[in-house]
C-alpha cells in the first residue's frame, strides 16, 4: 500500500547526559519520564524526523512523558494501563540500544512520534541499511477511543465468523490498546529474522449495550524465522522462551509453542512462516497481575534470546545462492503478514498509521515461479521444518 507520509529532512536532538550503567541494563526512572522510559544517551544522537502526515495522526516533535490521560485509570493510578505503557517504552529503549550496538556500523534508529486526536499515540523507531540489519523496526503504541464492530472482531480474531449478523449485534466499542511490536531483518542469510509483540487490550461495553462487563486480555509472543537451520541457535532461542514460561506455569511453554506453530501458518502454502517460538492471545484466564508480570518477563527475554545468535552469525560468509534463498523466505514472511496477521488486520481496520503497520515488511524479498529446493539440501531441511514443526528442546 502506498504511503501518504511526507517527511521533512531529519534533524538531530541534543542528547541528554547518559544515566550511569545504561548500556546493557535498564534505564533508571527519570523525573520527566515514566518509569523505564529511555533518555537519549550522550554516546548516540537519536534523530527525530518531523513528519507532515496526510492522515489522522498528528506528528509530534518529541515523546510525551505518557500517552495516558488523568482519568483514574491513567497517570498516577498504578493501573495495569500505566505499568504496561512504562514497560513497553522501557523495552523499546533497551532493544534499540542493543541493536545499534550489535549493528556496529554507526546506523541509528530514526524516530517518529505521533498522537491520535481520539486518544493516545505512539513512537515508531526504524533502523535501515545498517551494517548488520537491513531493516529493524521497534514500535510502541498506546491508543484508546472507540472502534467499529468489525475492528473489534479483528482484535478478537472473530472477523468473518458470522458474516453480516455480527455487524448488527453491537455498536461501536470503547477500547484501550497498548503494545510493543518489532521485526528485525538482518542482512546475513545465516542470521535469522526475529519478531516479537506484546500487547494489552481493554474494552468497555458497546455503546448500544450499556452495562455489559468490561473485558481485558493480554497477547503476544516471540518467534524466530531463519533461512537456514543452525541447531545451536534454534535450541538456544527456544530454551530462553521455555525458561520465561516455566517461571509462571510449566504448561505455558508447550501450550504457547504449539499455538505459535499453528498461528504462523501460511494456509495457501501449507507451511509455517518460520521455526516458531511462543504465541498467546486473548489471555485473561489467570490473575491479571500475574499475566502482566508474565508479559514483562517475555519481553525482557527478547535480547538474551536473540543477540547471542546475531553476534555469532552476522559475519558468516555467504554466497549469492544463500542470499537468493533468504529472499524467497522473506517472500513467505510478506505473504503471512499481509494475508493472515491479526495485528496487521486490526491496524488496517482501525485506520492505524500505515507506516507503523507495515514496518514489519523487509526492504527486499523475492518470488520465483514454482521454486522447489532439492531434497536433502539445507534449503530443503528448512522448508521441511516449516511444513512439519518439531520440538527443538
């Protein structure tokens, strides 16, 4: 989809003094920022692009301390909303800092800040054409307002189940949605793509059904999409996911691992997008506080699961044939995201910011007519694992 975003030249903000011990650790609380929000470091300047958008989002020159309102469930309330926003903004800062360090070529994330007239906003950060990363996007959003019924069904994964009958059941639904979403596409075919997303939803009663109970749920996951199977890397990644799950419930990992394999299924190809990880959605059958802590633990597991793999593989020699296979697998990535992904569907149906919605797509991909890898090759082994998922640990 063509972008309607027009941009003025990027400019550089004067960096603030760096908090002690920021690299490799969590950012301490700042007086003017929510707990965990990342203050710019002296060692790197964060470029902020002032955008003129022909869309309903409003570009902002800098991130606010919070996107929440002072309404009893927002600023200063200690609510799940407030703590989830603080968590995703902290994680965004930590992940971006770690990726810039791993890239090592001087590339920096460009940041767009935007707000919604109806409520909330977001921070989009993208690094492109780095030494290691072809494209890396790490976005956070905190939005609220009223969504149409079809968008609510998309958020709940119910779109199209009952056709026109659903459209007559409920009117617009007041909602709150916050999340962090990231896709990392390295240049080297032996360094895998990573996706992670953690989100929290609340809905109030539909406007034509007052008195209905408020609903809330958590969703998210982290999954790995390599072009080549390197068992050491795949086992390391899945082990970190299992460790995060086992801290809360030993049933989580097998349940969410299978859910991931089932969710990232490209039906028209009869194969999975990659080698899985964990995935969960509409999760509200446990204590809310426990699930907030679980989502936080999963988000905090992203860097230890991924950075060691990138460091091992970012300089591995490769051929043009390796690169061509990577491009074909990225074509599968594009197909899943545009046809099946619930987050993409929800964003498009709610009129979301298109640049943020499509940031997951790689800069380059390839479609080759009727390509079939020769049986027994490394490419065939990857495809076989995507068709027949296995337990790696």
